[in-house]
C-alpha cells in the first residue's frame, strides 16, 4: 500500500546553511506501538495507510515517502546558561511539512531516526522510555489546552541500544507548528550572518505571526505567546526541566519533553530533572528563565532593527515588559482555577494566599484545586474559604463559572508514566494505552480510573527524571 502524504516543504526552501539533507537510518524490525488516528486525520493522512506495512516503514524511517525532503535542522543554544555554538538535530529528521485541516502548516519529524551531521558522539537513536514519555505528556498537554508539539506515532525498532544498560529502541513521530527555536536565531546571529537572520525572520513572520510588520513586532508577539504558555504550565504544576534556549519554540508551543514532570505535593522550588543540580529550571523559576531566553532572542533581532542604540532600547523595553504580560496571564489562569471569570481587586492576593497555604502543607497541587469544584477546601483554611466563597458569590451574579473546566482531575503523574514505561519495556503496553485513554479526557470524572487520579504512595514517589538522550 502506497502512503500518500501531501508535503509542502517551506523550510527546505530556505538556504542550505539552515539544515543538512539527511535521510533517516533504517531499523531492523519496526512494529507499531500506537497511532494517533485523530491527529492523523487532522493532518490529512489516512490512518489505514499509516497502519500498513509501508506506513509503519515510513514512521520508522525505513521508507521515505514521495514529496518528503528529509533534513536535520541547524541551531545553537544556551544549555544551563553555557553557550554551545552548534547543536542541531542530532537524532531527529524532519520529513517535511503538511497543511492541516484548519489551514495550518505542520512539521512531521522522526525522533530517534539515526545519526545526522549534527550528532555529537551519540548514536542518533532513542530508547522506548523517552519515546513513550513524550507521547504521553505531549498528548496530555494537548488535552489540557496547553500549546504543545504533538505525537503522531511510536514504533519499536527491533534493535537494542546502549544507555545505562541495553534498552529497546524506538522512534517517535512528532508534529509541530514548526521546530524553529530561539537557538535557531542564535545559530546565525553568532555567525553574524545577517542575510540568514533576515531570511529566518521573514520565514517565521510568514509562518507564525503574519500580523507582524517588523522584527520588533515579532519580538513582542513571541513574548506574548511565551507569557501565555508559561502561565499555563504553572497552572497545571508542569515543570519543563530543561528550559535551554534550544528548547524554546518560537511558535509558542511546548517542545522537547525530556526530564519534564508534573508536581504532586505543591512546592514552588520543586526540581525533578537529574541534570538541574542547582534548580535553575525549578517550577517557580520558569517565568524568570523565560525572560532570560527572550533576552537572547531579542539580542539576535537587534541587527535587523535599524540604528543600534535605538534597537537596543526598543528590544530592552520589550523584554522588560514580559513580567507585566505574564502577571496578567498568570492571574487569568489561576483566577479561572478559583472560578473567577473576570479579574477583580484582591484576586491576586486571594490566589497567592491559597498557594502559600498549599506550600506550607505540601498539599497535592492537582487534587487540592480539583476539590474546589466540590466546594472542598483544605483543613485550616476556613477564613480563606469564607472570603473565597464571598468572591464566588459576586462572580455568580454575573453568571456561573465551571471550576472543574479549569482544574483537571487527571494529569500524567510521574509514577504512572514510569509504571507504564516499565511495563512496556517488559512487553506489556496495556498500562500505556490505559493511561493515554484517561488523559485524553482530563477534566472529566472517571471514577473507574480513580487509581490514575491518586498521588503516589511513598514507595511510588519519583524524585528524579532524566533526559533519555
């Protein structure tokens, strides 16, 4: 069966220095683990074709479909504030782009597709655990209403790869609005390649921000999207874990789910990532790091913004405006979590007092907010609850708001992900499929799956997460 993918590859039409042409490296015995049929249809793809032998070969990298122009993208980045001038896709291959059912351009990329020109000593492969983690978390984020890359499929390769020990290999098919990062701009800015920066800026504006009329407009638009994104992360207790500039997508999507995690007990200083030894990317540091990353992006755009001193002043003002933009987004997100459809004086203080009490008690972030749907507040917060109910009464006079629509009952908890990975590694994918099924409807009460709603028992607590590279 022939696999038809209607490619229209704009990135491949950029100058050659933006990428290295790179076919995926074939694998031994690809087997389909999961196919996201809903997403496939959104992309104009036939799920039946993708489930065929040829389709699985495409998803594994064994067959390059007609119209694909496989390539590895070039980018640089600050990793934990350390500058790396050349990173790029070291184990991912962009097959091409399609126009989806809504008219949006989407990348189709294979992660774990073998070595590329940008590989730095690794094998270019991925093992099953990180592939399943990214599938679970990215699709959960989509269901939670948070901008994110998507997971179209996961396949096993029939090959073992060496990490800490021998692991089963896998390939993830990732879909994104694009894979252009802050680090993509940094790659050309560091080389003082003004022509490439101009081409990249024009490409990004046309693709993501068509209302932007200048590099400064682009900067402000990216700042606004990142403020909204980080506020949404904070609202579900999500910790990215590795907010390097090469992991900040210009589109405003969450990208690169490595050591990411969702908090159980609320602690603003929570860190899970095993490589974040000093807490640079802790939960409460994420807005600050977004500013740092955006400052690097702004620096890249300054050469395109006219007279230098004026450009620096305009870019600085834009970046310094992030906290105010973010504060409004944060109050909107957490206001909705308390049932407020509109902002009123005193809301910020009411929200912060609730969070402070949660931090003192170590209350479960997700369950505590969800309990508000049933008018249940934690012990010892009676005074706060009385003021909250009065505020809610004011809100109801303008029309009822549904708190449960802003507070999920289910999130991809760390221990559940690890259990699903352990079972899959042993050949049992049932826990993985069950978890994905529940997370597709995170705001619904699903009493038959209450075991997937509960926080971990002491022996189940996951204290560290890993990149999986």
